[in-house]
């Protein structure tokens, strides 16, 4: 990377931004906890994966070779009542647990594609790594940090904490004494010696559908174990970055660290990164609380929380407008602002790319405009270097955009900027929009985006005229024909909008 720049990342372990130093030069190993595939991902989940997509993309841009591992949880993640989420999904859909996993894994991939996220390098499944997890349980037992009770195996938290001062609580900041009283006891885990202990292998109960043989019982691994075992397998015992939403800090990530130490006396990740939550009505978006908007509802404009449909790229841009460590409240107003901001940025880029670069027009030395633009370009990259701060980068690009508009409106001469500065603006804009932010125009798949937009606006104008003359057959015919070709028209208080399904 550029000698004068350094990438800083906020590390949950230290509570500070640290200069990123990879374990192996020019390589990054990053593990991110993936979805539990028992139902459709909601927008909150999407925010976390879009945030890590930006991080992934920025590492690639800086020239790192990235191994990005994002797992699929398809066993062992229990609800508060102790039911395996996959069994719950299986009961609701009347499908085999593996059919449930397949259905929602495919749905998740499709959503990640629609949101234009790059696929991870490896996407391991918990059920595909049972031997690795059994081996890890054995290692923890061999090191005396777990015990067997009635066929289940429990991690001994007080012993681990006593032998490794400061380690338990290093991710979540929780104090062990508080945990004792806080930790809910599941009926299925009443064999535990201590409330803070947690199961790393669970003996199957009659209702459990996915079970495997092990030296201790026929059962299944505890949820936290899969990430410890799979990160070790694909990234090594100690790797660069481990990420997830900040709701996973406790117990999931805290227990992962304990397990890795327990198995090999070594820390899993050097840097722990946590994304903040997407909120709806000022509360964490969460499926179990019914406080959600699904991406599909948002794209189709059928959510009770929004006045219209929003295109996937607008939603992606909305997520980038905030830094990944800030909470983000989804409201109709915020989405409208994002839509405006997204369109403006894309439009500015179009104008910028069309500006002629004419070296012969230029009168010589670097001037104030050149210096201002170069400073803004620097600011955009510095924003990204400062813990991937997309909000700062977007603000800098918008300021560069005001130069573009001044030139386009002839408030500034084209030759007010040095040709190489103009060229640099063009490259920078494209780099940010395409490579770093991963934004594409939603209608590019149909060919000429401008043409499609123009035609759609004409069609909706004709429909609006028909409606004003109470010509319902024409209005309905237009809407139904568009629906048949995959374009959904939504009538709102400010007129009709459309979105490709
Ligand atoms: P799950 O499928 O519940 O295991 O969650 C998948 C990922 O989504 C985890 O990294 C969670 O931390 C993250 N997540 C869940 N809810 C939200 C939310 N409201 N905002 C941002 N990320 C979330
Ligand atoms: Zn995990």
C-alpha cells in the first residue's frame, strides 16, 4: 500500500484504532460469522454483510490477497428456549432440516448477489465440519478445560478464567462475576457445574433432528464451536481478523476465544471487528421480536414502514452513508435521502466521465482548484483508511462532485483543472463507486440505463394522465403489462415509482 498512508482498524479487543499489520505480508485472513439459515435474512443481517463486503473490497483495492471465510450455521444455534433453530425452521416449513438449510442458503446467496456483495473465498457449513469440531472438543478436554456430564461436554469457564487472567471478557468487556448471575440456564444444560459454563457438545434430546456419534454421546456441537473449528481449519490457529455484528460479542465471540485458547493456548484473531446494529423504530432490527423489514418488502415497496419501493443499490448506498460502527436507523426519510444521494452520485459520475480532457487547453501550473480537488481525493482515501469510514469518503466525493457540476454548468472552465487532475478525478470516482462501494446502476442489466429510465418515466406519465382522466382500463393495462415483465409499479402520495423485481 501507499507508503504515506496506513490503514487503521478499530479492534474490539483493545478498544482502539490500530494500524493494521497482517501476519503474512500482503495477505489478509478474515473470518466473519455467517447466517443461521433457518429463515430469510432480514435487512439487519444484510447491513453486517454489506459492511464486511466493503472491508473485503477495500483490502482487495489495497492489493492484499484476501482469504475471506464466512460460514453457514446449519446446526447447534439454539433459541432462548433451547430449541435448535434449524428444527424450528423444519417444523414451520414441514421440510427436512437440510432442505431448510438449502432453501435459505440459496435465498441468502441471492440476496447477497442482489446487494452486489462479492462472495467469500470459502463458505464452510457447520454440518460439514463435525469431525473437526469433535477433535476440538477432545483437545479442550485433554487440556483439562472441559468436563463431561451425562453425555454432554461443558467448557469450564471459571477454570479457564483463573488460568488465563483477563482473557474471559476480552471481547465483550463483561465481568465474569456479573456473568454468573446473568447467564440464563437452559433446562437442557442443568448438568453444568457453573451457570457461566457452556456446552461444546450436547447430548441429543428426543426432539433433536440432526445428530452425530461422538465419544461422549450421540448429539451435536454447541453453536460457538463451529466458528472456532472452521476458522482454525481455513485460516490457521491465529489469523488476522474476526468479524460479526456486535450482538455476537457475547456469548458467541467470547466463548469462541475461550475455546480456541482452550484447544491450543493461542488467540484466534488478532483483530476483532464488530458492526453496529440496523435499527427500526429505534430498536435493533430482529426477526424474533417481529421488528423487521425484509429486503424483498423494501424492494417491492410493500413494507408498512415505507411509502414506496427502493432499489437494492439505494439500500446499499443507504448502508454506506453511516460508518459501520454507528447504529443506523432505517426510516422512510432516510431512505428517500439515500435515494437522492445515490442518484446524484451516479449522475455526477456520468457527467464527470463525459468531460473532455484537453491537455492543450491547460495554461500551466497547478492552481487552487487543482489543489482543492487533490485534497478532497486524499480525504476520500483517508476516510477509508480511518477504519473504513464510508461516510467521510462519500462526503469528500460529494464535494468533488460540486467541481464537476460547476464545470458542467460552465461556472468553471474545463481547463480550470490540470488535465492530469481531471483524469485523477475520473479514476477516483470510478474506483470508489465500482470497486470500493460496489454500487452499480440497477438497470444496467437491461442495457442502456438512461434509456430504460427515460422510457419508464414516459410510460408512467402516460399512466398518470390516464388515471387523471379516470381511464382505469389503460392505467391497469400498463401496470399489469409491466408486472408481467418483472417491473413493479407502486403508487405513492408523490406519484408512481417503479422497481425491477
Ligand atoms: P444470525 O443469522 O442471527 O446468526 O445473524 C447473522 C449476522 O447478522 C450476525 O453477524 C449478526 O450480528 C447480524 N445482525 C443481526 N441483527 C442485526 C441488525 N439488526 N443489524 C446489523 N446486524 C445484525
Ligand atoms: Zn460465529
